[in-house]
């Protein structure tokens, strides 16, 4: 599509330059594309067009996967200008030596460079917000808003300078805690919940909404009771794992088992920024959470076999 607009080579050359200079450091300049040709604008427009044309004589499902907000933090200038001089919260700095594999990922950015990435991130987010608004307007024009379930989520967070880190694949809150918003028939509007939910739980939840039986052999639970307001709790703990770590999180504590042997325990109530490793002071808590985490992953392995 960019080739048809005679914009592809310009876009490709810009991304090659960003890669040579550093995908994040010295690379957070505006997109070379106009707003209407930016990837997330294109995705939003195509999604709204699809809704405007879909027949209304059978149920449908649309999965809209936006690219951003994602490095290299390159929103169109129209949106970047709205945050050009905006005040941004400071990045969290742990002030301690992180596990070696985490330290190896640290980027040497100045405070101003971190602020600039945050401004660009906000601009990218606002652009996506507007695309979602356009999608909702398409539903309104079709008269489908009242009988459509809308779920907004993300696959990962963005460290965005916290602990000197960027992107994903880390066990800390900025990376693993993601938004989840749902609206539709039978869902109480304006209600918030601090229930622990894993992204895999979307599968049985959507199946239940659609009147389908749950898929077998998957480690997931429907949270429809949370959406309807009939329950406040869902899971007692949530787990996550990728490459260099596995972790378990309760409402108060998070245990991280790094694959280099280091164990971290954080009290998220007293220490929401995960700055103080209290594992040495709570050996019984460490043992308990280790057992619960091992049990969960062992159950997953057995289910997969």
C-alpha cells in the first residue's frame, strides 16, 4: 500500500537509519509518513471500513492488532506536536545492581532522551485512541454498538526508561502489567476491578460470551463473573515466563526466579516500583510461592503432554 502511495522507499530508508543509529537511542524522531499513511491509522481505517461492510445476518469477530505504541516511538508529527513540550513523570531508577541479564539490557540514555521517548509514546497512544473512536463510530452507524462486545487489551507493557530499560520481556510491572477493558451487554459500566487475570483467560471468556463450550486442555479460566459483577475475585495468583525468568504474582507479592539463580521477592503494596528485594527477609514466603509457581507450571506441562 505504501508503494502505491509512493511512500515505501522513504519509510524504508528512515527505518534503516533508525536501525543504524540505535533503534531507541537517537531514533525517537517523528515518522516520515503523513498521519493518513501511518500504520496504526491504516489499521484503524481498514477496521472501520470492514465493520461498515460486514453483513448483519450472522455473528462476526474482528481482531484489531495495532502496531503501537511501540519502539522506535515514531508518531506522525501531527500527534507528536501535541506532546512536544509536555511534562512527563520521571523514570523509576532502582538504585541497585540488577540481575546480570537485566543489567546487560540497560540503555545509556540521558534524562532528556528518556523524556522524549515518553512524549512520543503518549502521542502514539493518542493516535490509537482516535482510531478506536473511529471503530466505535462505525459500530454506531451500523446500529451494532448495543449488541457488540468490545475488549481492549495489550500483549505487553513498555519499560520506557524505568530501571534504564526499554521494550518488553522483563518481569517488572511496567512490562507485564497490561490494560484490560471490556464493554458490552451485561457488563457493568464504569466499574473497575483489581482481580488478577491472565491474557489466556480471554479465550474461555469470549467462548462463554459466544455461547460456546470452553476449549479443552488449556490453562485458562473465564472471568465473565467479574464482568457481570457477580464476583470480585478471579485468580489467587498469576504467572508469567519467558526465556530468562519465570514469576508468580499475588495481590501483594511478586516472586521472580531468574534463570541465573537469583530470586527476587517484592511487596507490591509497600513497594509498588519493585525497588527492594525482600526475599532474604521472608524465606517462608519464598518457599511457598516457589511451590505454588512450580505446581502451576508442572500442571501446564502435564496438560500439554
